[in-house]
């Protein structure tokens, strides 16, 4: 680590409570290995813009500005929610590590008087309004329950929960990982984790990506100590399928991979179709899922 000596590692992060929690957690893991850290908070396009994501052009709304801080030397590396990163990687940056993944599922938070336990997939009342900013979640909602009314929902975790309590929505969808990390007050709300084989999470959901400059071999070596091999393997399959579709975080694709003996099983949802594929390698399972979706080479 000759380039950094005993200097504190600077971690680029979004300014939200969740992003700072995630980055501080990574920093604490590095402190256990004898390396101090400080957070460098960055405002991103996704933080500034209040319009629905569908109205924003491009990709990387929550990541591009954070990456720029690493590239221009304001920070040594970045911590991203991996699901926010576009499929195309920056040529000068490398994902050095994926720590052990948190719960990848989505969670439905429902007002008590709109909870309907009779529907196993989505236990919410007929015609309910459900808040989410993700194209994937909105598409799956309508595929499972055409009677529901998806409404755009922006803001951090706490803001979204507050809007639900105010009655602006009957229910909202959030990532389980964020709820587990922040532990917000959910008193009085009905909490339903959704089966990831029926309501597919985003590729890489629940995983953190530690990204640094590709020419920082010393830093890559240090960060790689935090890598969790099963997480990296499963997420590579999910993100690999996303890359085959040439998509970003607003692609309406759900994907969930798990270890299966010496190989992988990948379940994917796209345009109303759910497929399961098995393979001995990431490339094999990605191509099997891509083929099962019947999309053909023209998609990419």
C-alpha cells in the first residue's frame, strides 16, 4: 500500500442516509484491517431531480457523479448499491469487491386497512395504489395484479415511508436490504417480504459494489479482501443477463441467481415472462436464460 501509506481512505458516497450507512459499514470493515477512512459525500443527478426516472435521459443517475469523484482524485474508491450501476462499465474503473450480499428481496409495506392477505403474491386490496419509482417493480405489479395502480414514488427510505403513512399511497415497494440496514420505524404498517421467485428483484439488489481506478493495483488488492465469492458469482449472472439486454437500472428486468451444487440457477422476469436456467458457469447460465426468454440477438 505504498501509494497511500497511513493516509485515511476516502470513500465516495451519495449523501442519503442509506448510502452513508453502506459506505460507513465498508469503512468499518477496513478499520478492522488497520485502515482509517473518511466519507466524501457527492450529490448525484438522481438526488437533484424530482421528476420520474422515465423522464430522465441516460443511465447512472445515482452513480455517475460518484464515479467522477474517484476518477478526478477527490476519493480513493466508491461504494455503490450495485443495482444502480449501468451494465456498461467505465473503462478506467474496476469493481474490486462485492461484500457479502444482504437480503435481495423486495418488501411490500401496506397500510393496515388496505392489507388483503388472500392474495399470496401481493396481499393488497383490489384497486390499491402502490408507490415505486422502478420500472421493473411497476411492470411486475401490473403483470401479477392488473387491478393495481402504480404511482411514482421518489425520495429516500424515510421519505417514502412517511408518504405512505400520510395516505398518499395504499402500499409501497422497497428493497429489503435498505430496511434491514437502516431499521426505520415500521410500527403500524404491514410488512410483507415478497417471494423472489415470483416477484423478481433487480439484478444485483442487496449487493454493494466497491469501485476504484483500474490503475490502483494496491487498492484493488486491499478491497478484494472484502469480496464474498458466492455473492460475486450470483451477481455476475444477474448482471450478465442485464448486460446481454444492454440495460441499466431502469430496465424492467428482474433476476435472481442462487448457487446450485457446483453451478448456478438463474430466475429471470422480462416483459411478462418468467424463466429459470441452470448452468455450470456464469456465461452458461446467462446464455441459457437469454435464450429461454426468446429474445434473439437483435435485442443486444
